[in-house]
């Protein structure tokens, strides 16, 4: 896979140490391609935010990375493992290559500093030699980029609306032209109208600037519309990964199916909204086998005993040549015993 | 700006109320100061002299209360606080002028130092939460609960003596004349060291504790995580994102403690016989020296008001959320 920009391999994140440790993220493999929007969906507690914090090494204690690697592929350079960077290397890497827009639109800006200070200090930290006038000009440009008038530079965060604050955060994320922008439920605190505006703007900016996005949300309907590819997380694992259109049309994992049936479609025939019975698993006492099997309507006997491996489903491989898409359908993976994995060697 | 004007008006009103109360208190509490003075001169006074004393102290029985009140206000405006009984015939303003520099010098400097050092230490300890530095916290909790005058008594008992470097009382050696020369300054520093140290220790501990706790709270705020994610240096995140915000609640506490510089450390001055306002107040109470008491109370009230005003201004400067848009 030559066009990968961020590759997560076997990432494990625990909260706490030793036997009491809670495994919040388990054996996650994920690849972000250049220029794509990768959606990461799942219920609360499925580990999606922990994954984002883990791969940027921002886990608050007692979170620890228990294993795996996060490979970043710079333009035309050798891949580097983010998890093995020294602290100064990590500081240089942060924001310049991978920026993050956080969940809380309201609290991401420091209330006592002006917008201009918070936009320019990141530029200064990564390029101390630039002039302050140049930094200010860049900050003005960034605000224009996200549709905020430049006279807001002198404002304090509390003088901006929630939507404006989140725009500022997006502008800030783009300050150093990173290759990857991770968005952790960036629009959760906003109303749907503002949510839409911001997402549309984000898509526009991505087309113009060509960065890749990891978009984390519990709102699958949003992802179906805005992302190229979707990964579904459950109980700390990725259970299905597919092009968003494929996933929407034909979810393989019963959990994805359940998620998709939890919201109504705008067009098309009416259908029963089912939702998913039960509640997300307790990470401290995960069920044996597939962690979804106690809630799964189609559980087999095998599901309670063995953990299904994420892989290309055999039946999709057979029909792969018919499908049309920009990526080969072998990209589609699922972890479910209903869809046995195709083994390349066999 | 209008907010600040409103605050100023409020403080002026409070100051007037304090001055008025200050006028009435000596007139309602029992005891006759002139009588006390006459007793001290063992009756060698003519009745004319007694009457002139009453007038002098502003306790003229012939004048009405309203008249006395306005005379009092007029005198106050001229900086005339009457005559002290204990330091008779020195005017109160002169007595206060003698004591105030010592109090400001000792307690003022230690209060500011205690705040600065305590805040800096608390910032560091809070930022490195969970490291060995946290072991200091129980110690500071313990120390901050010790009254400083008790600490002073212990210090005197343990560290002073005939051959000790630390003198047990006074602000400078008895034989010296206040001059800005090396010997006098050295003597002042030597005398100030022990009382300063006791105030510093006990006030610093409180600042360490509150700053550390605020740092721990602020460090889990989203904007601190964002600052880390931005790749800012650890120092920059600590100072500009965490400490800057954690400081806010401490600012008002600091301003209040500034207000208590004058009156709050009375006991330290008594313990060390330090010739500041606290000791003067103590003596004035013992001698029923009403004019001096009035003067000291006035200074205490005004300094508390001034400190509160400073807290308002500091908050306005440090926290943009308190500024109201015009």
C-alpha cells in the first residue's frame, strides 16, 4: 500500500497497569490513505477516542500504550514510528504533520488568551525564526480560510459562538499544513445546521489542501455522507472496514447493520428502525469470543468461544471483480464468523 | 471602564462608612480617655487644662455630635488624626508614620515573597503530579495549619539566646540611630530575618497547596491537551496554558492577604516586639489610646479596601471574561 500516510499496526491501549488494566483498544490495524476521509464510528466506550489519543500519544494518565506501532509516511521519506519518537521529535511532529480537532468545541481554546495568541504560538513553536508580522498574517489567513472575519483575531474565546470556536480550531489545525487531521467528534456540541456548514467547509478545505482526515463520531449517518471509508469499532476492536457506499448498501457485520438501522434514511422506502438491543460491553468484563455476541441477533455457537479475526471476507472476494470503485474491494474487511475470512495462502 | 468606575464609587462609599463607624466606636465604648490621662498625671491639672484636653482629643462635651463629626472629617482630610495618649504629645499621624514602614517592610515583603515562592513551587509540584514532589504536600498542609505566632515563639525559644546570631526582639540594635548606612541596614536585616522567616514559612505553605490543587485541575482541561497536541514546549504549556489559568483564583486570595498586611500579623509583631503597627495597636489597646486605635483601624480598613480594589483590577487584567463589553 504505497499511498498510505498513517498506518496503525496492532495498537493496544490500556487504562491502568497489570491485571487491573482495562483494554480500551485491542489489536487495531488501520490505514489512512493520502487525501481520504476515514470515518471511525462506534458507540460511546467503543474506544474510538482512545484510539485517536493513543496514536497521537496524548493519552491522559492512566492510559498507556501497551503495544503496536503507528507509522507515519512523510512525503518521499521513510516511515517513522510515532510511538518510538523521542520527546523533542514528537514535539516537532505534532501539529506540523498531524493536527487534532478535539471533542469539546467550548473548552479547546484557552479562555484567557486572545485568538491571535493561540493561533500564532503554534506557528512560533514550530518556526521560531519567522517574524511576528508574518505569523499574524498567517493567522488572519487561517481565519479567512474557515470563514471568520480577520477582526476576530483580537477576540477572546468567550466572545465567539460555539460554531465559530470550532471553526477557529479547524483553522488552527491547518496552521502548519499537516498531512493528517484527526477530528474527534468535532461537531457533537453544535446544532445540526452549524454542523453541516462546518463539515461542508471541511470537505472543501480538504479538496483544496489535500490533507487526510480521520473523522471520529458516533453518528454513522454523518460518515456515510462525508467519508470515503468507514471503520466500525466495537469493544475496542475494529469489526468492519469498508468504502462508505459499500458499508451503507451492504453492511456485513451485524453490529454495523444495527448501527445503520438506528437512523432513518431521508429517501427511499420506509423501514422499521430497530436499533441494537442491550448496551455496550463493560471493558473490564468483556464477553469471551466475539464481544458483540451477547447482543447479536445472528450469533452462532462459535461466536461465544472464538474471537473472529479481521480479514477480507471470502464471499466478497469472489464477486470483487464485478464491483466498481477506486480501490480494490479487497480493502473491505470484517471480523465476524458469519463471513469467514479468505486466506490468501489457501 | 464603567465597571471600574462603579467599583471605585462602591469603594469610596465603603471608605466613608468605615470612617464614620471609626468616629462613633470610641464614643460608644465605655471608659474616658481624658480621665485616664489625668489619672496618669496624678491630678496635677487645672480644670481649664482638662477642658482643653477634651477639645484637643475631639471629645468636647459642649460640642454636639454632628459638630464633632464634621470637625473630625475636616481634620481627617488634612491628615490630622489627633494626638496620641501613649506617645503624648506626638500626633497620631506621626506615630503611625513611625510604625508603618516597619510593618510594610517586614510583613509586606514576606507576604509578597511568600505568594511568589509558594505559587512557583505549587505550579511545579502540580505540573509534575505524582512525582516525588507530591510528598511535600502533607508537609505543607501541616505547616499551613500552624499559626505563625506560635511558629515565632518556637523560633525564639530554639534559635535565640545570649550568644545567638538572631536577636529575640526589636527591629535594630538599641544603640543604633536609623541611618542608611551599612551597620544599620545589616542590623535591620538580622532582626528581620527570624520574624520574616516564620511568616514566610506559614504563608508560603498555603499558597503551595492551593496552587498545586488548581494546577492539577487545570492540567486536565481540554485546552491544555490541545496545547500539548500543538507541540508547544512543556514549559510554555505549563506557564502560559496551565499556570496562567490556575493563578486566577489565587489572585483574589493574594489581594486579600495584602489587605491584612497591616492588621493581620499583629501577633508576630508582639511576639518579636517588632515596632510596627501591630505592636502599636497592642499598646494602644492596653493604654486606652483611642486616637491611636482609631488611626490604626482607619489604616487597616483603608488597606483592606485598597487591596480589594487591586484584586478587582488584577482580575480585570488577568481574566478577559470579567470584562464587560461596552
